[in-house]
């Protein structure tokens, strides 16, 4: 367990059911986890589904800043538990889902282990991740690129 609390960032999305209610429920469940405190939550942004089956419903996406004393792997394990408690079943990659929680950043850690890659390997490519993250953590630094979230967002927007 880390000696001091770590600031981590989580991407939150939903494209099934009452998407906003799903996201609010996930945030409440995250905040109720032992050794986790939700500090800030971004505005929710509507985005087309990326990568999944054609015709998939649009997503609502946001980001949350949390503070935790949990190790990264345990935090991820508990996040997956929140997803399961809300009915998520991982059958097909990028399939429509009630809730999707992705651990984006965990302090300034760089972790590459089976089932756990931090920073999230695709976050710098995804506007639907960068936009809400930049709202709550504009000065956070991607620990691999050493570029701020705001600059990653601006670079991504120019590339589109």
C-alpha cells in the first residue's frame, strides 16, 4: 500500500440505459470504496461509440479524479467490481455497455504488467478521454510523454 495517498484519474463512460444515471451511480460506488475518495468529476460529453459494432449507441463520457491509498492493481480490481455490480459483462471488446471504468493515470507511475497498463495506452489518442480529463486535470502530466493533458488535447484536436 502506498505510504501516502495517490491521485489517480478514471475515465467513465456509458452507452446503454440511462447513461447519465449509470455514470452518477458509478461515481457514488467509487466514492464508497474503502481507501478511495472521489475529489472531482468532469462535465459529461456525448461521443459516438468508437471501435464497437456499427450502429452502437453514442456514449456519455467523463473523468473523475480520485485519491487512494490502494495499490494500482487493487484499485483496478475494485473498479472492475463496480462495473460488475452495475451489470457489466465483458463478452466482446468495445461492445455497448452500461458502464466502463478505465484507470488512466495513477500518480506518476508507469506500469506495464499483464492486465494493467498505466498510463492507459490509448488515452493520448482519444478526444473523449482527453476532453473531460483536461477539464479536471489540465496540468496533469502524462508520465511517458511528459506532456500535459491540455497539450495532449490541443495536439489531438489539431490532428483531427
